[in-house]
C-alpha cells in the first residue's frame, strides 16, 4: 500500500497509549510546519481493540463492531491531539499486526513516527517491540517519540535539549 502516491507524507502509529498520543501530537506539529499530509495508523486485533458497546460476558460481538470501536478510538485520539487545522489528516484502522500495518503504510512516506512504548507488557525496556521492529523494516526515516514531563517549546521542535529528550530519529 502506498499511502502517499503523489509524494511523501508523515505516517504515525497509534495504539491508544499515552506514548502514542504524544507521538501523534508531535507528528501533527511537524506535519503542520513541513506542509505535509499526516496518516494516522492503528493496527489491531481482537485482543488489542477497545471493547464494543455491545460486549458483555459470554458474548463476542461481530468483527465489524470491534472495527467500529477501533475507528472511534482512533478518531477520538486524533480529535484530542490538538493537531494544526491546516494539516491534512487521514486515518487508517487495519485489522493486522501493528508492525505489518505500519510498514505497509510507510511505503512512500517521508517519515514514520511511533511512540517509544505502547500498550505491551515489557516494562523497563527503552523501546517497545513495535518501535524496534519498524526501525528495522521500513525504508524511510523513523522518529521514536517518548513522553516526558515537559513539552517542546515553540519553533521547530523546541530547544536542542528538549528535542533530544523527546525524540530519537533513525535517518536512513
């Protein structure tokens, strides 16, 4: 899948975690400054999807209801991110492993942005498995954003110290 057939854009992976929301806001600000479109991608499975409203014990809702719940969560994350109004934003929810969804979506992208940690259980690692895997698999540069108690100041990413605290980029 070439998400940007006419040229590059920024792809950002989200999974509903706080770290992913930080990465989404960071990618949105960068897209606004660079004048690039933003594609927000969430790869999901039944075990990682939000529960549909019809869920109850001993009842598994149809796959379409899980997909609707994922799309709603994705839309909610985008709405809460405070993205610049002039950024062209597209959303893609893919019933597929997150790494596979992000690698496919990043074809033709200028940059892939992910959070350093997602919803996985491997605490204590500097980067989660999705961030580590996509850095090895995509052809475009990858920026890994981690949450912090401070946010970058105005301008292209804040001060040098703030940029280095928040972002690791693997430029290819």
